[in-house]
């Protein structure tokens, strides 16, 4: 299934890659690889992960403290947030239409 990102989610991904790259050379690329792997799993098995709000699901990334939050739309998987586990809970809520 096709993947689309909200602009805020794309920014979160880019910012996390940049942050990890500043921590250790190559770590940003590793993070990006794990994020892509997680998103690929979501695209392959979109209904496999926990529903945390109506039409919002969460897939936990391996090796990094991040969740990929997404919704299943008619024609795509919409990535709503690349959320750090220790960030304010549900900060991304305002991105989702009720």
C-alpha cells in the first residue's frame, strides 16, 4: 500500500535522523533504516498493530525509542507522527481530524 506522510511526521523523521547523526557518525543512517523497516512492515500488514484511538494505530520501532503512528486511509497509509516514547503523550492528536 502507498505511504504518505503528514509534513510534521516527515519533519520528525528528518530531525531524529539529524539528532542521531550528531550523536555518532552513522547512527542517523541506522535510525533511518529502522524507521524505513518499520514503515515497510506497516505497509505490508497495516492492521497488525494496536489501535490507540479510532483509526489510529501504533507500530513500535525496533532498537530506538520511537513509535510510528498512522491511519489506514482509502488509498494509502498516512503516517501521522514519528513519536519519541518520552515526548508528551498524544501531542500529535491535533494533527488528526475527528
